[in-house]
C-alpha cells in the first residue's frame, strides 16, 4: 500500500471556527492521513465529530486554520486560479442531502451538462447530448429524465442525478459526504452499489464520510475513526471490524445491529454513555477518557498520539503504551 501514489496528503490539519467570548470551536484539531490512488478511505464518527469540516477543508471548500493538505503534490490552500480550475474538474463532490444540493427548478439535462460546458468537454451540441445521455444511463436513469425538472424526482433519483453531475467532468477523485444518510433504507444499498460499480469502472479515488459503520465497511478499503476533532484509529476495513484497537471504535461497532443472533450474543455490548465534551473546551488528556470503559489515570492528563501499533494499524490510545522509535 505504501508504495502507491498518494493522491491526498493531510498533515496535522486544523480547522477552528470562531466561538463566543473570543474562543474557538476546534472542529478538526490536528488530523493526519493519506489517501492512495484508487482506494476508498472511509471516515466515521458520531455527528459533530468534525467529518464534514475535515472533508471540506481537505478539498479546499473551507480555508484551514493550520496544517497542510497536498493534492497530487500541490498545496490545495495555495493554488493559483488556473490550478484551482483544473482541481474543480479533478475533484467532485456528492453531498448528504440531494434536496439541498440540487436546484429543484433546474432541468436534469442542464444540471448534468453544466460541468461539461464549463470545462469545454464536448466539441458540439450533439456530442454534449450524447455525453449527458450516457451519464444518465450510467447513473441508472432514463433518457427521458433529461427534460424533466429536479423537483419531479424522489430522493434516491436525485442522488443519482447528483452522481451523474459529479461524473460529468471525468473526475479522478470523489468526495462523498454521507451520500445515503438522507435516503430511505431500501434505496441506500442501490446507491452504494452504484458508487462501488462506478468507482471500479472509472478507477476513482474516494473519500467517503459516513456515520454508520455498517455501510462503510463494504465500500471502504481503509477506515479512519474520528472523535471530537481527532482521528483515533486508522486501518484497513476488515481489520477495523475484526480487531479494533481503540475503545471508541469498539463501542461504535457494538452499536451496529447484527442479524445473526449467535454473533450478536458473542459480541459484548459496550454502550456509549455520557456526553461528548465540548469542542470549544476539549478535555486535556484523551478526549474520549470521560466515556471510556478502559480509562486509566494517564488518560486524563496526557493526550495519546497516533502510533502504528501493528503494521498499517494506527491508534491513539494509552492502552498500547508508548512505542519507542
Ligand atoms: N460553519 C460553522 N461554524 C461554526 N461551527 C461549525 C460550523 N460547521 C460546523 N461547526 C461545528 O464543528 C463541529 C464539527 O461539525 P461537522 O464537521 O459538521 O461534524 P460532522 O460532519 O462529523 O457531523 C461541530 O461542533 C459543529 O457544530
Ligand atoms: Mg457531517
């Protein structure tokens, strides 16, 4: 994995929002990770832990407070206008709420054709029409849908329109922020399968945010777990599910309903109790200490750092001591 090209390199990224009384809300507070070409990195964690802020700061939609983000070797917070234009073709986004992210009064055709026009990807009108129809088909929509308005479509179909729009400019990188959370459960698997098929077909690299650990396993090669502005564990999907190291990950995993009663009975429940502390005034030591069943003295005063506990398996937790370099 490590010889592969790094598409995104995020180092000690921080994003603080101004809060009351001159304080700052530390939404993302020193996060480091890479995304390799062709992989899907999933990010999970409870609502409010900083996933969206992290993702948006990583693709330059939000300015950063500190740290660096390199996209294919370029600092994305210091791009020239020309570089940024090229970046908007290379990186596309799919958001949680297809109702908010698509103008309901627009024709589907125009939504999908917009990027093609901006980036001059079609030689003429006929070519543009052909491209739009291909994109509709790819996203599981019909040619006849092109002439209809967005408001005529259901949530699942709107998300398909959003996917067709994102892919219209042939991006190499897709940022998906909870793309199925707003959809009916019956539709969720369809959209996930579509994204997985398209990823394979188009050789995409994906950054996939989810708060539900049950879906993200299937779509992600590796998964990062965030808690209160920090990354607390990062490893490949199967390892994270079968052999989690951080007590927070364990707690998140036991919250997933399991259909098989034998497995369900064997898995110790670790209910998450207590409130998530405020990101304006995070606790001094480990941010999870107050809710952690395995908390030790050190956890309240020393912040654990991310360490490679096992090959390619990183966690920030005092249970594993301090590995000497
Ligand atoms: N524009 C903003 N201004 C101030 N605070 C914000 C803003 N956006 C998000 N936050 C705060 O930052 C924290 C992380 O939010 P967010 O990135 O949306 O988390 P997630 O996507 O994991 O739910 C939360 O405490 C949230 O209230
Ligand atoms: Mg979010």
